[in-house]
C-alpha cells in the first residue's frame, strides 16, 4: 500500500531496466525536503518520517531499520523523494562496491555491533 504496488520509484520509470538503489546508498534531506516538513499536508506520513530521519546522512539500510519499514519500500519512497528534490541520493560507484577492503570494513563494523546481551559478536562464549 505504501508504494501503490510499485517496485521502483518515480526516478526509475523512464528506465525500466535500472536496478533498485543499493542498500548502502546514502540519503540526506535537501533544503526543499526540510521546508516540506514545515508545510501543512505537504508529505504523507511515511514521506515525512523519511525526510525527518534524513536530517543527517544515512544509508537506505539504516533508514529502513530505524523506521521499521521494508527496505524495498524505503527504496521506492526515497527515489520518489529524490525526484521531488526532497532527498539527495548518493549511490556508491560500482567499483567501490566491489572493493574487498570496503567489504572487509563493513563486515568488521557489523561484528562490532553488540548482540542483545551487550556483548560484541566476536566475543561470544563458545
């Protein structure tokens, strides 16, 4: 319902072969987006929540987790907001996404996130 059945945002309509935005794509609210937060009835609830959460840059994955929305819903809405110039979207270059050192840093960062008991994932009891 949130995307009216669409699997791609407004920006991808012209090119139906375009892949969805990668989950590591960084998004940040633009001045127009922040102004729309103040206007009456300018944004739907989900659009408003995404723009408000994007006052600081973050990835689509982080945004989906923070707002408890499905990643594909966030991808579609973020693309719509980009088309409306309310979000700036910075997709990674393909060469960077395949760089092993970047992937190693991502894995190390995920391992550093504590589990539900507050223990680092690398120090779990055997």
